[in-house]
């Protein structure tokens, strides 16, 4: 190492060591994101031209322009349910958001449209320096939560992830153990 590099390292070490503080920083937990469910129901006796149009208007209003966010629970006549599913698929509602329940041969069909809304907390305005005496500016965490609530497609994912099931930690550690034995040459 050159003398110049050594002097630079000593200067950086002494300047950084003076910036540390052992005083605790109080971080106030931000308000939680509230998840609200909005449910609307439509009952159809048949699916003629006017009923089909009524179904399409219902789905359009329920989704509020976001067909990827609406979840449908359809119960009743299997023939009418199949037609309702067909109409919903034509309106770009994903198949995994459509659930068929209590199917039978005759009667009406009940279509329940569920939309979940994330209600982020109201953030206080930024008020001055970033670091105060022993506190941390709350607006930073709050703005992160507001952005997350605005970006998430299905707000239920903020409560629970149903796509990934819990797994065994021992099984997940196998690649790490294999790598360690390979790196040390102790493997066969």
C-alpha cells in the first residue's frame, strides 16, 4: 500500500468513528394498512340478451375498471353458471378469480362480486430535520406503506400469502449444506 492510501484509510476510520451514537432511537410504528372488502350480488333467472347485458354492466361496475381485482363466487344453475363464467372471461376476469359453488341443474344463478381495497394510513406532513433528538421521522415509514397499498394488486396479499405454503426449514437448508461440503472437499 502506498503512504497516500494508508493516510486516506486512517482519515476515513477516524471520521466515521466519530459519527456513531449509542443513544437509542425511538421509532414510532406506523399506522397499519386496512383491508376492506366490498361485496355486490346479482341474481339472474336466465341469460337472454338483456340479462347478459345486465351481467356485463354489473361486472364492469363491480370491478371499477380493474377486472384483475374482482373475485367472483357463482352458485346456482350449472348451465347459467357456465354462461356467467364465459361472460366474465370475455371481460378479462381471470379464471383463478372465478369460483363455482353449490351447482345444481335448475333455478337461478347468484353472482357475488368481491373487490378488496387497501386503505393506507393518512401520513402527517414532513416537518423539519430528518433526525431529531431521539426520534425518527414517521412520515418515511408511512409514505412507504401508502405506496405499497397503491401498488399491490390483491390487498389480501398484505395479510397472508396463499400462493406459497409453509415449508420445512431442514429441506431448505440442504443446498447450503451441500455447498459447504463441496467447498471443503469433504463430499464423496
